[in-house]
C-alpha cells in the first residue's frame, strides 16, 4: 500500500462519514458515532502506514497536512455531536473533510522521504499535530457560527437557545485557542533549537501572530455579558478566514517565495 491507494481509502472514509451523518439525522446516535469514528480510524490507519513507509511523520507538504485536517474534522464533529447533540454538525464536518479528501485525490502533492535538517526535530511532530487540532476545532466553531448567523439571523439576539449555542462557540474557540497557544510555544522552542532564535517575523509567523491576537480579541470581546451576538459570530467567521491565510495562503505571498522556512513545498531535495 502507498499513496496510490489513497483514493480507495479516502472514498471508504468519506462513505462512513456520510453514513454516520445520516444515522445522526435518524436519531441513531451510537451508530452515528461508530460510523464516523470508523471513517476516522480508517484514514488514521492509512496515515500511520504512510508514516511508516515515508520513515517520517506525513506533515511536510500541503497534501500531507490536508490528510490530518480530513482526519481531525470528523473527530471534532463527533465530540461536538456527543456533547451538544447537533445532528447537522456531523453532516458539515463530513462534507468539509470530504472536500479535503477530494483535493488530495486530485492534487496529492507528495512525497519525498527526505526531511530538511531543521524538520528532524522532536518538536516537529507535536507542533504540527497540536496545530491541526486547533485548526479542526476552529473549523468546527466556524461552521457553527455560519449556522447561527444565516439560519437564525432573524431572531439570534432574542432566542435563548441561540445564546446557548453561541456559548458553545465560545467554548470551542477557547479550547482551540489553548491548542493554538501550545502549538506556538512548541514552534518557538523548535525555532530556537533549529535556527537559534525563538521568533523571526517570517511571513508565516507574522500571520500566526495576527491569528493568535485575533482570537484573543474575540475571547475578550465575549467577556461582557452584553456583547453583541451577531458581531461575535462575524468575528469568528472573519478570523477563520485569517487562519486560512496563516495555514496555506502565505504560500502564495511574494514575500514568502524562496525565503520563508514555513511554506509547504512538494518535496525536499537535499543537495
């Protein structure tokens, strides 16, 4: 088995995610969780196998990081469904994870076994995994914010249920913000070990800082009990767009071409 088998694995995982979403709508909660986690486990086993044949964690290229996002989004969806019983969350995360699977089928962007020396650090794997967990949770918060803003926009300031759902968004943002902060700290320690300094204002680091401060602003905005719900939801949506710039948008910035140590490339070719 190698990357050529990803199409089969990806389709199988996506089918299980959608079967789980259908089961959730039919009020079959245990079956919904089991099917969704079955898809997660299927893709997780493939990532583990890919890790083995590459002799390194599959986190180097953009295609590889999309694998982790496809894995963690349904996982986050299961957690939210299990706690808050939002049936539509499994559908949303299934669709979004499948989109990343399809992109990887069409543009796998893989894979050399080689890692540049700076990436051969013990901080590399936990840094990326923690960041992907943060991104997945922030993606889930983004989906809930969209739902609240566009499906309940006519009465969001008055409905008590909408207020409770916004508190759920707050919880997800705080949890993902903790992961984001931990990931940044790990990244700083990694940078110190690899390049001799904690921070260099590389384009990726600059956008990471912008994203970090933006979510911090949201958390502080939500502290007063009379904060505007619609404004809060718009903030979650806008900040998630900033997160996309941090994740993959910097790859297309002229300032990052050939100079950034964080941009994802197809592969690393040692001289």
